[in-house]
């Protein structure tokens, strides 16, 4: 059972780290597009002409993909503890 969880952690970490299927990239693009539109609307309501939108860290694919590294590390440590 513990080995199964460890392997699951490693596989999930690899899927997130390498963005298999492109889910993270597509989701971040959609979030950034929506946030940029809202930002433009807010700026127009306040009377500002243009202001650049900078996405926060949780809307950037690299930041989210980096979350796969701890999953791989935890899975690897669990495997080492169980098999060692």
C-alpha cells in the first residue's frame, strides 16, 4: 500500500512537472486572458487609457509546474524509506 502511494506521488509529480496533456498551460492562458480583460475594464471605468497587466505567480505555468518537484521528492523519499 505504501509503495503504491509513493509511486502515485512520483507519477503525479512527473505529470505536473512536465505538464502532460497541456492542461496547466491552457488553464493559465484562460485565467490570464480573463484577468487582463477585467483589468482593462477596470482601468476604462477609472478613466485610465492603458496600463499593462502583469499576471500573478499562480497564473503562470512555470510556477504551477514547479509544484511537481516536491511531489516527486516526497514520492522518492517514501520509496527509499519503504524499500531501504
